[in-house]
C-alpha cells in the first residue's frame, strides 16, 4: 500500500501521527507543506471528494488572523487559494492511501483504514 502523509513537521498532531505509523511499522512518505507547498490540483481533488470545509483549520492562528471578509464568504475556490498561500490553514495531517483519504488523526479510523 502506498501512503503519503501531508503536514508540517513541528505540528503536534502530525508528530503523534508519525509516531503511530512508525510504531505500527507502516511505511509512508512525508510531504512537508512548508518545504514542498500545497498543490492546488491535489487540494481540489481532496475537497471535491470530502468537501472543502473539513480541510480548513479554523482553530489555528493563521485562519483567525484572516480578515473577516475572507472568513465570512469562504467557498471552495477561495479556500483552496488560501490553503495554497497559507499551508498552516490545512487541517493536519492528511493521509492519502490506496483507495482512501484520511483527514486529522484518529487512531481507530487510521487502524481500520491502514492495517
């Protein structure tokens, strides 16, 4: 199974997810948003599959610092553009695996999908 974990290395949730994957001996490739950016086509594909709302980290400081006109009128194209510009706005981690997509870290959900 091919697994790609998307996130930011210093994010606590990403650290937990990577630790879990390593403990479960599940091989993965790590995509660092800070170094590698966020691909607009990939974000479009994800948001088409799961809805754009799940990918926007509304609790983070990056989102909270946005002007209200950007936050209040958010839609899929705007969310994708903002996530590309501010990769910290993307909910973390995101895992792509053969046949699926996981958003956020939930041990039970991950175990069911990846083991």
